[in-house]
C-alpha cells in the first residue's frame, strides 16, 4: 500500500508541476492573442510574443517528456541542445567540457536531464551552469551565482535516498527528491564533490558508467 501511495503522490506532483511550468507561457500566448484581435496597431508585436512563447513551450515540453517519460538514449549533441534551450540572458550554460562524441544510455540520459532541471532551479535567478565529463563515465554539474545553492536537504538525501519519498509534498520542490529516486532506481551514482569546507554549491557528480 505504501508503494502505491508513493506512486500516486508522485504522479500528482508531476502533473501539477507540468501544468505550472506550461501555464505561464500559455497565458502569455492567450494574452497576446487578445491584443492582436482587439488592437490591430499592435498585432505584429503580439504575434511575435505568440511565436516566441510557442517556441519556448515546445522546447519545454520536449525536455519534460524526455526527463519524465520513458527513458531513451541520447547523444551528447541532443543533450547539449536541451541544455542550450534553458539558457537565458540571466542564466549562462556551458557544455564545452562535455564529450561531444559520446552518448548517454537511456537511464543515464533521464538522470542527466533531471539533474539539468535541478541545476537550472538551483541557480535561483542569474548565474552559471557548467556541465562537463563523459556520458560513459562521470558527468559533473557545477552551478554558480549570487543565490546559487542546492535545495535544502538535497545533499542529505544522497546518503539516504529512501528518505526522498518523505519529501514528495510540494510540486515546486519536486526535482531534488525525484532526481535522487531516479538515480537509485537505475543503480547509478549521484554525489557531490565536497571540499575541505562544506559549501552550498559543491559540484554534483553523476556516475553513469556502471551500477553503484
């Protein structure tokens, strides 16, 4: 019964989070459509907003489908394209240190995409996200910025993944426990590189080469 309850709760949170992620873009498109219909003088500007929002929505849907749907292998080139789609004027994303010739296994790709979503949120505004390594081995996610920090409790979950089920209570805080649970289910390694002084933003390491 507990396993069924956890599965249903996770499905509820994913559905809520998906609607949240897409509703802002949809509202922008609907608002621009109203402007185009009611104010012909500003129709061109409104149509440009619709085009941009629809492109962003399509990118987000493709990313969330790949990250949260059935796992499928990805080339580094495909993963880099997903990462580039998240870059903004405030968020700089670098993948120059990621081996461009390698490929992610199906489970490795899903874990890496969820780590990408986790890191995007952890920057918390303006900052940087650097991804490097080899999809056949270790892939490292580094974040930086004035407010950059991994979610509260995330690093503790890495030592005790079973506790992640108890953190499934808020769709806005879903990504950290989900990423930990996906790594555990796939038997892949997930850890941070802690230095002599514990930091809020140590690099996140995905060990994709073999079961941990």
